[in-house]
């Protein structure tokens, strides 16, 4: 089941008699709520035991040592329910899941209590959500998109497509790291399929090295970099103003490439040994080039 909603106190009231929140529709199970949740019984049609654990039902209560196991409605709650026009027959001690919404006491229909299983799947879920960013319209929220398309065939096709992208990503980069969420995997899908680029072990070794490289200032860029070898993805650390000033003075304002004289403001810093060949963003590896020479060099 692909989730897209985030928890909010307004939308997911806590029950009065269970340590759980109320979820009106199975599709609206919040992806980021770690505790118990009461969901409609239609949940069972979509239940994946690798995604959720079932804790009990509102017939018998939650069977869990850490959570409240005396589920009976409080007398006060039942009184409030009838005072605000509630119907049906409920009594103190009844296991029905009750909650307050907008100040009024409400009784939920029969609920199954579930909880997310924590096994990295929730993180995977988060980047699946990122995937939705790839196709939704600008100005549309992920929630709008999912709400509008969850049941149509096109959405199923798209979600299957995302799933194949995510599966491929997991094969190529089996070690999940948090910055993976910020990657436009949809745009990299073609490259991910290219077997000549893809050697999971070598990529893992390189990823691990780049993740701790101080000169890489954009970790999410490591993935597109490994597939395209375009350094711009990494936002390699820039030389500081002090490093530039020092190099400028050592060169007497002469461009190291064309040997003409320039003002500091007309020059740009350049790695003498390129970063890709092991050159660091340090004073000793800094030279100043005039803007034209530097642009020409970086175009190569
Ligand atoms: Zn020059």
C-alpha cells in the first residue's frame, strides 16, 4: 500500500479510550505516525503483513503490553456523545473506539488497530513520495495528486512505474542512505538501466567515500554524479575569499592561463589539480584564472 498523508492532530484525533489515533479511510493512513491507529475493516483487503502489524480490534481491544488494554468507553464520554445528539446504543465500558472531533464526541465504526512495521520501509515510503513530485503539476500538492488519482487506472500505472524505478534503485544502490530521498530518480531511470554503468559493489564503495568527502557539499548529488560523472551535481566546495585573495597576491594579478593582468573581481578560483583527480579545495590547490580562461577550462 502506498501512503501519502502526513499526521496532523486535526485530521487524526486520538481516541478517548485507546492509545491510538482514528483514521477514517485506509488510504489515508499517515505514513509518519509511529503509534497505533484505528482503521476501517476494509483495511484487510489491502493488508500487507510486511508493512503493518495488527494489534487488535474495537470489539476486543488492543492486545499489546505497552498500550492501554482497558478499552471501555468512559461514562463522561458516553454522556457527551448523547448530549451532542449522538444516536445508537452505547454504554460505559463498551469497547467501541470513541474520539472527540471539533468538540463533539464521536463513535468510530468498527476499527482494526494497526501499527507500521519499522524496517526501512517507511523511509522507502518517503522517497516514493518524492517520486510523486516528479509527475504532479506545479502548485498541486502530493496529497491533491494522490487524492485525485488514487483510484484511476492511470495512477495505478504510474505507481507501478514508480515501483519499478524504486526496485531498480534498490538493486543498483542496495544500501539505503537518507540523501537518496532528494534524488530525481525518475530522471536517472535510463542510466540506472545501463549495465555498463552499474556495478553495485563499486558504486557502494564510491558512495561511501564521497559521503564523507568534505568537499562534497550536496550529498544527494552523489547519485546523479555516479551515473553521469558530472561534477556540478556535487556542488564541490568553493575556495574561500581568503584563499582567493592569497592566490591572487602570489600571482601578482596575472592569470595563470593567458598571462594577462586582471583585477581580483575579474578572476575566478580554479582547482590546480582537478577535484576528480584528487585535488582538494585547499589553499595550496588554488589558482586564479581570468573569467574567460576559467569558463573555457570548465567547458572542457
Ligand atoms: Zn586568462
